[in-house]
C-alpha cells in the first residue's frame, strides 16, 4: 500500500510564489512518471508539469517559465515551485505518481488528496 501526502498550498498574493510538496510512502518497488495537475472550479483537471521516468520535465504552456517541477533521486518527493502567480492559477493542485513493480512491467497511477492554492489580494 502506498500513500501520497501533499503540502504547501494556501493563500498567495498575485505575483507571489509557493512551493508544493508531495511525499510518497509505503511499500515502493519502482516509480515511473511523476507530476502535478490542477483543477479550477468548474473546469477539468489539467496538467501543470510532469517528469518522465527517465527524468525529462514537461510543462503545460500556461506553466512554462513560471513553474518548476523537481524530485529527489528516489523519486519519492516531488516538488512544484511556482513564481509570478496569477489569480488564474487558483485551483486545487494534485500530485500524481506512477508506481510500478520491481521490473517495471506493470504500473498504476496514484493521486494525492489535493491541496488548495488561492491567488488573491
């Protein structure tokens, strides 16, 4: 059984910054892709940024230049740093980690519980 624990959300002023953290715990054999998504009220969940299994980072166009995704060597901690935040960045942010078996023959995605980020003055 694996668990994801997110932290770092809250109220941020426009132009401000934040760091979101996602920590995976439990019995872990392998980790594939890791990422952050967000869902604003009345909208679908959308990609913010991901890191592929081999370490390539990808960003949504809306996140390029303002968000940075990173993770530790074990891939069990995934960070999302946001800068120059805008009111339209307001959303619930979700961590997603792909857990795999030892030989990476079978993987499944797990979602965190979400953390609210509100950008407002």
